[in-house]
């Protein structure tokens, strides 16, 4: 199965969600001082959404920096976004932005820490997704 690359701030919400998946994962550093993350294989990006009513600032700067590396960007195969439904139309909008800019499918969205059902949906979905990716590569 493929790799999960994710970003989580010090709140650790996305980190806890990814940990529940039990899948191979790499974390995008919070601080630029930690050095860049370089990925050399296909991955699905899990990203939180940060924004107000207008959707500006939805994609964390660290994720933008990671995706601005052409090699990292070349390996993205899909995106999953966390968000807060209190933001209405901008709930999980970071996934929409990344999906459009990187031309990859927006696979799933979940609220805040995600539920047990979200964890099960993503685990099952990732298995199906990576199987289909492998089949398409043959």
C-alpha cells in the first residue's frame, strides 16, 4: 500500500487521525528549521484546513512549501482534508485547492479529529485506491 504524507500543527489533531490509520506515514515538518521533507514515491496527502469565511489561507504554508518542490508534487496521487464544519462553505476547502492545483482526486474529508467511522472509511478507501492505482499502472 502507498504512503500517507500529512501535516499537523502542534495541536496534533491530524497527527492523531493519521496514527489511527496504522498506515506508513511521513509528516511535513512544522518548522522550516527542521529541514525539508523529500518524498520519492507515490503518496496521498492528508491536510488540515485553516481559514475564515473567504477561504484565504486554507492551505498551511508548510504544505505549500512542500508542494512547491516539483519532485514532491510529482508523486502526489490524491488528497484528504480535515476541516471544521462551522466554517460552512469553506469546510475542508484545502482539499479542493490542492486537488485543483495538483490535478489529483479529492478522496475524503473529515471533521477535526475524525470519527471511528472516518478512520475505517479512509483505511478501506486507501486499500481500494492503491489497488486501483497499481492496476492502472500495469
